C-alpha cells in the first residue's frame, strides 16, 4: 500500500512538473527570480520531447509499482498518462516535436512579455 502511494505521488509530482514546464513562465511574471528554476526546467522539458528522452521519474514510478506488486508500463509519462487523453492513436515522434514546440512557444511568449515589461521600466 505504501509503495503504491509512493508511485502515485511520483505521478502527481511528474504532472506538476510538466505543468510547471509549460506554464511556469506565468509564475515568473509575478516572481521574476523563479526564472532561475523555470528556465532549466523548461529546457529539460523541451529536451525530453525534442530528443525523445525519458524523464527519470518514469522509471522511478515503474520501480515503485513493480515493488508494490503492480504492473509498470512501457514508454514515458506523457505516452502513458497524457497522450491517451489527448491523442488516442498514440505518440509519434512528430507529435513529440509538436509538444516540445508548444512548450517552446508558450514560454517564448511569456518570457518575451516579461522582457518587454522589464525593458519599459
């Protein structure tokens, strides 16, 4: 039971990290120093998508699930939890490039807005 709870906690942290990667720039508008944490996180998120890497949280979750007597899964967090909701046909390298592009564009817009605000001051 405790290992399953730990695996579920990793999933929640994973999801929160993905949301932070995508939308954390909005928090930077309020707290500019948060950019020191958000920019590396966004860079990692883009690298994972563009280079088809696995986030280290995925194997951790799988290990916890296996230790709890549950089945793990193949692929990454996005393929397992998010893509079935958004793209039922499955994740392709082209879709991953689009997802990485979305992260890049959203953050470029937010940081561009932030830089414009700072420049006007």
